[in-house]
């Protein structure tokens, strides 16, 4: 496993420390550095991955802890009396924050294609850490009434806007440093940090449950996870400011011609790719949030599992997902992107109903097995998406196009996942209705993914070759 974040939740001050540990999955022989990575040494690549991972960690840690503490948040920020309505409102705020992600993706994407990946990623990590910390400082509904959910929504929107420029930029920054034949292998480190962020959030929530009484947790303990973003953001900013720009972007900057394509040109020339890749990312987004954010709630509400059982089941499945990421990266570099996308879609279709049935058992091992089954498809989707975001677009529009495509899909299918799943069960009375929803989106993903060209052998240093695959959005996709 390429990176491990360890936590200590049992200290007297209830703090948590995160450390990145790099091990032998990366080659260390000096003689092989230039051979494997061109002008980028392994030492530099490790620093790039670490800096990208910590910012990505901050982004997803906030989303994770919000999901794990959704029930407590609903009790503090919304009117009492109707727990189901309060939970729906909590997930609605979760979904609303995603509406700002496409705008943030466009803003930071165009900025990143103009001034570089490094500078923009330094801005986004600072904004994300600040908005996450703000949530831990907000007054509750009991203190200021309806102003409390409004401030919560504003903080989440700021987080969503800044996060819109984070993930696609972090993926591009890593993959633009990576060896051509190992892009998925090294790109998989970004999803590793994503799943580790959720695991750390689950571990922290479980640790707080162990060391705090229910009164303390309700009074101020729930704020601690959000406040942890402040020091993490400072560390992430420091690491990113010490890096150089990616070699691919440096080459582009050295050219005398204007290298940034306007948004209209990006959509006109790469509209077909945006649509097809967005269709595949819909399953990436939905499976990810079904597996991470919503499954804990499903285990408790539909399966009758205790909070401890649901957190432990999620924690075990998330650790498994983190270990699985680099394996899937190696697999994708071996078989190619199209076969990896096919594997992802089939995995979700075959596992979704058994996974939900097991997760609804209320038993620890059944819930953990169900979450683990969901993890496989979600991991495959996330790893191949991380590399497709860069491979499917040329350097001059890569940040803009990938951020737009990724964030629109995540807004429509990721941010709404907990809300729609909760609503489907309430409207149909059938606990497996979210599984049918995921099945339909998986079929949509296969439709889009199989219309993308194979890109595993494509060099990111060359802009030639994209035009033959990139067609206007109005063209027939068949």
C-alpha cells in the first residue's frame, strides 16, 4: 500500500495525527529513475504524490465525516420533531454543496490551464481546509435558529467550490509526472488517499464514540473532526508550494503560441469525450458515495445495526479499498482502460443486490462483507477514472475539461446519492430500491465508457491524436 495515514484517537486531548509512509511499491534504484520516469526522479514523484494526496485527503475527509456524523448534524442544525425530515435536510445540504463544484471546476480548471497546476492546487487546499474548519465552529439551531442551517449550507458551498478544482487537478499533477506505461499505477495513489480519508473519518468517529460519553459527543465532541482540517491544510499548502510545475505543463509554457483554449473551444472540440466520460463517471460518483457516505446510514436505519457495528464495517471495507487501489492500477496498465471500465461496470451490476442484502443484516461480518463487495466496483471505477481524466484530453485543456466533466457527474450522481437513496426507500417502502438505482446508472456508465477510445498507451507529452477521437457534442455517438 503506497500511503498509510495512522491515527491516535485515545490521547487525552482527543487529537489525531496523520503520517504518510512510502514503501517498496515504488522503485528505488537510482539507475532506474530516469529510465522509468523520464526527467522525473522517483524522489520527486514521491513528493508530488504526497503533496497531491494530502490535499485530496482534506477534501474527502470533510465529506466523509459529514456523512458519518449526519444523524448528529441533523439534530444540531435543523428543527427538532421529525428525525427523518431533519436527516433529509442534512443530506440536502450535502447535495447543495455539490452544485458549486462545477463552477469551482470551471474557475480553477481554466486558471490551472493558464497559470499551472501547482499554484491552483495550493489555493484549493487552503480554501478547503478553511471551510471545513468553519463547520466545526458554527453555532447550532438551538443558539441561532434557522440561521444555523443557512451558515452550514454556505460553509459547505465554499467547500464544494474549492473542491471543484482539487481532484481533477491532483490527478493531472500526478499523472503528468508519471511514466507513460505506468500512469494508472501511479495515478491510483490519489484514490488511495480518498479511501484512507474515509477510513480515517470512520476510525475517528469510532474512537470518539469509545472515549466520549453521548453527552460530551452531542455537546462539543462532534466538532473535533472538522477542526482537524486546519493543521492538515497548513501541511498540504507547505508541501505543494515546495514543488515544481509538472514537466508536461512546463513544455506547454515554453511554447510561444497561446496555450490556453477558451471554454467554448473546449466544449466544441471535446464535447463527445466530455459526454461519454461523464456518463462513465456517473457510476464512479454514485458507487463511491453509496459505498462510503450512505452505507453507514443504511446499515443503521434499514439493517438496525448499532452505530459501532456500522462504523467498524465501513472502516474495514475502506481499508480494504485503499489496499485494492494500487492492485487495480497495475491491472489497468496491463489490460487497458476499456477492459478496466468493463470490469468496473460488471462488478457493480453483479455485486449490488448481494451487497445491500448483507449490509441490511445488522450483523458486523455481514455488513462488512456487503460493504466490501460494493468496494470492489467502486475502487475499479475510481482508479480508472483518475487516469482517464488526464488521458482523454490534451494538455492545453486538460485541467478545464477534466474538472468540468468530473464535477458535473459528481454533482448529478454523487452529491445527490444519499438524498435520493433515502428518498427512494421512503417513497417505495423497499429497502433495495437504491440498488436498482445503482444498477441503472452502471448500465449508463458502460454505454459511455465503451464509446471512449483506448488511451493507456497515449503519451501526455503530445497533443497530436486527440482530434481524431474528439468530436463536437452534436455528432452522432453511435
